[in-house]
């Protein structure tokens, strides 16, 4: 049953009924935003200027990681023999790896704040809920792209190895500087918005490797999760995912602006 506050958010952003109402099969999903067509199409690429040393470190860290990731994933041409065209396989591998990384911070941060609440024997003021909602949303992004193409064994092994060091690194960093960690995630989401915007542009180009996504039917799970029209395509799904990333960017930059990391969460469940 969708919460009352989530229904109110639905009325704000959408013109149709929330998913699950009148359906026998409910999706196991936490409260999350639902975007109408106007919201999905109106996503701006913007950037929050670094203000502190921690902000500058976070921005430099993400930019450095992006360069390496672009080269390894074949997204950026660095050698003369490389093809300018990004194949569908490269697109899928890129976003799959991106989502395996993006799904970690919210869960790790939520775990830390959960344990801190237990140690301090006091309420967390709502942060845990938003962080776990973010982690699940990123996981759904991953599962969505897995319906298009399954990764190879080598790719899966790389994800496992990357997850081992990334979870450990982010956990230690969050214990020391949670504010900087949220800023890092904010900048990571900025890059995610850029990637998905580029992907949408490629889908629209006739003859591109992923142009078929413009007419390829979306998976039923995606339609139910984002409450998309029954005739929704993969293009509609990618637009919804991009809007999710913009939303995560806003939330994490807001959390990073709280220097005390002890203020009440300004975002209600499902925001």
C-alpha cells in the first residue's frame, strides 16, 4: 500500500494513479518519486561550484575517476584505432558498472547512521530512510538494464573486485568525513546525468547503435516501477532513470551542505 505522503507527491508530479492501485501483483519497492512526462523531459545539466577544500577534493576525485572510467569503458576515444561509435554492448557495460557503484553510497551511509543511532540511543531524524530509498532506486536501475543484456563473467568479476575496495573505502571515508562523502556522491550524480543525457541523444539519432531503444518496448517491471504508459519504450525508461539521478544529485548536495550532519532530514519519505 503506497503511503499517504507518497500519494500526495504523486498528485504533484503525475497525472495518473500510483502503481499497484487496483493490481494484484505488488512490486516490492520502497517509496520513491514518480515522474510525469514533463518532469522526465525537463532535466538540466548543471554543476554545484566547490566552496570548501572538501568540495574541491570531492570534485577532483570524481573527475579523475571519470577519466579513467571513460577510457576503460571505451566511452572516450584515446587511441587512433578506436571507433568513434559506442556500441550497444559498451553502453550497457558502462551504465551497469555505473549503477553498481552508485548503489553503494546510500546503503553504506544508511548503515553508518543506523549504527550511530543504536550507539547513541537516539533518533536519526529521517536520514536513514532517504539513503536506503536512494540505494534501492540505483539497484532498480541496474536490474532494469539487466533485462536488456546480461554482462559477461569477466565483467561480473570486475564488479565484485571493485565492490570490495569501494565499499571498504567509502565506509572508512564516511566515518571520517560524511559531508565530503555526500558531496562526492552529488558530483557522481552530476556525471550520471551527463551520461544519460548523452545516451538519450544517441537514442534519438537514426542509425546509432541504440536507436532501436526509441521503439523497443520497456519491460513490464519498469512500467510498473515508474508508472509509465503501457506502450512505454526504453527511451522513456532512460529518461526516468536520468530524472532519478538528477534527484539524487539534489539530495546529496543538500546533505553535504549540512556541516553538522545532525539536522533533520528535509526530504519526506518518497521525495
